[in-house]
C-alpha cells in the first residue's frame, strides 16, 4: 500500500517535471527566436522540409476531405434540408474545422515524428553533445528554425488545403451530385465570413507550434536505442494530436 | 618543469543512488598526453563529460589554469567562458549528419569567429590535410568510412585551436592500421601545437605509444597514476590483469622472468627482511601452478 502510494507520488513528480521541461523548451525557443535572422538559411531549409515537402500529402488529403464532406452532406440533407445549403455546409466545415485540424493532424504525423526522430538520433549519436562542446547552442540552431518554420508554414498548408478541398467539392458536385453548379456556388458564398477563414488559418500557427514543440520535447527526452526513438516518435504524434484538439476547442471558446 | 593546466580535485558523480565517481583526483600537465584507462562502465567517459562541461560534478571541483570552472556551486556561465579552450573527439566522431564535411568543420568558425569565408575555407582545407584527407569538403558524413569520420571529427575539434584536446576511445572502433594513424595524429598535434591531450582508452598498445602519463580508473577511483614504464612495473594484481588483458591473475603473472621484472629484490631492506623471514636470504616468487580446476 505504502509502496503503491510512493509510486503514485513518483509518477506525479515525473509528470510535473515533464511539464516543467516542456515549458523550459518553449521559453528557450522564445528567447532565441529573434536570432533566426542571423541564420535565415536554417529556417528556410526547414520551411522547405516542413512546408513544401508536405504539399503533396496535404493536396491528396484535402481532395478527399472536400469530396467526402459533399457526399456526407448530400446524404444527410436528402428530403430534410434544401440543397442550396449544401455549399454553405461544405464551406463552413472546411474553413472552420476540417481543413485546419485534419491538415494539422496529417502534417503532425510527418513533422512531429520527423523532428522527434531527428533530435533523438542526434542525441543518441552525441551530435547534440558535440554542438555543446563546440560552443554551439543546439536550441538556437536546431530547434528554433523548426518551430518557426512550422508556425509559418502550417497556415500556408491550410490555405492550400482549403483551396483543393473547395475545388474537389465543386468537381464532385458537378459530376456526381444532383445539384446545379449555380446552386452549389451560391451556397458556398452564403454566410461566408472572411473572419472564419482568418481565424481558421491563424489557429493553425498555434497548431504548427504544438507540432514542433512536441517533436522537440520527445526528441530531447528520447531514450537510447531504436526502441527509444520509436517511442519518442509515437509519443510526439500522440501528444500533438491531443494538444491540437484541446487548443482547437479553447480557440473556439475564446473567439467564436 | 611543466605546469598544471587542468586539475580534478575530489570529483564525485552520482547517477541516482549509484555513485560512479567516488573521489577522482587527476593532475594534467601542460603539453602532456595523459591516458585514462579502465574497464568499461567504471566511469572513464563520465570523467571526460565532467571535464567537457556536459555534466557537473556532485562533489569536488575542476580547475583550469588555476581557476575553478566546474563544481556543484559554480554557475554554468563560468564554464561557458572557457568552453572553447577544450576540444573533444567523440567515439563515433559525432559529425552533424545534415551537413557536409566542410560545413561540419566550418560551422563553428562561421558562428564563433570573425574570419572571412576565404579564411574559413583555408582553415577547413588545412584541417583536413593535417589529418591526411583531401578534397572531401563536399561529401556527407554518411559517405565516409569510420576512420575518415574520426579524422574529420579531429579536424573539426582542433579547428578552434583548443588548449586541451580530449579523445573518447578514439581507436576503439578502428582497425589496427587506422588506430595507429590516429595515434600518430595525436602525437603530431602535440608536436606541432604543443596541445595537451587527455585520451580515454582501454587499448593498451595505444596508451603505451602515446601516453606521457597513464591514470587508471577502477570503480570510480584513480588507483594508479604514472608513466607507461611505471604501470608496466606495477605489482598491483588488478593493474597487471588489465594491462596484459588477462581474465585471471596467474595468466598476468606469466613466467618467472615476468615476475623478476616486477619484483626488484635489491630494493628489499636486508635487516627488515632477515627479521621477517628469519635468515632466508633468497626470495623467489613462483607462479601459482595451473590446474584443471583453475581454468
């Protein structure tokens, strides 16, 4: 019984220590963020890796999201809701939630795991120690460019996702749904609010930060060996998915 | 007389309940090559990480040029002031995977010095030629062999011209010829730059070749400090076991002539000897006879 309590206490201490370490990484990154202008090439390289190289993945996902929303809405509306609202539902769901959150999930599966694996491998092969020995700040040169690139590129990816989602929905409606194009396009414009779009895009910057910080945290905390790296990547993608949903909810409460 | 450049005084290090370094005292002389030998898991790399500032001792202190740079109460900023005075060659070289060989060497120079790009390129070429490599600036570390990686790691570590160069088992993963090449490079650095070196190793042939002094670590304590000749002559059974690479003591003892090298009969005081041994004038130590049960 006593041992059980002791273990619970240890877990609680570990939990708070982990939060403290996570906060420490965020603090270190914020302090060093202005220094990115001294090495813009590092951030640009990460923007290419995180942003440009994720575009094909985002396009494929968005096409199917757009088409799927049309299929679902069309099915649910049958005989209940006028079809002029089909475009409205697709537009609102894509802009407000589906494009930002699903893009964040998809990019997280690629980026937070990538960052965790890279940092974990650098830690295990003593590259991070080597940086310290050479008086190079690993946070500044490795983590900050990834976080900044992720914060900048996620909104860009979401805009691309929304564009392709819209296009896919229009094409799908045109070929497979019994609704005229005029009705559908009118629905897309109905109740369209630029603020929804701006909020939807900007919140993905927060998601971008979450994705990069989760990857960085688990990479730096990575245990030795292949299992350690595997564990770090799994935890990174899990935590980033959970935090994306929590922050999505908090932003919705605060701004809607 | 050579002066002390680095001193470890009563250094202790714990990992949780386990004490890895008990009370380590080492004095490193300027311009000398000191080898720290010992079995795996006895704390050699922990000493090195404490010297490099990658860990802080839990007790004792590390003094560089008369100034305390690391102790449980010394702020990290004190170490940061002298960090560039130390260079480290990691066991696996720890080259940055995402950078070319040239960038691996030049990155620190670009970030930490005011050298022009031409000067940096010249230093990269000089560094590489010093370790016997040419025209590999644009290759990635993954394209290099183990020996080449070690040499690039060495070129990177000495690019900032440190006062003290540390080597973490530099020859452990290399073939004998490449190991000898690395040993020659370590000796060459001392000759050319009068660089002080600390080498962590358990390769005794390397230690005999390069060391001015050898320190032996056992269970977190320094049990021997002296020259290669002194360690060879040591009568400590564990040391003999280690340096001759034998699992059991009687293997280390070898034959009578080996014992004669270790036991200097002329140094035994005759009177004291008479008192102890009651008139026995000749002392001969016979190696234990091997039986089937001993093996």
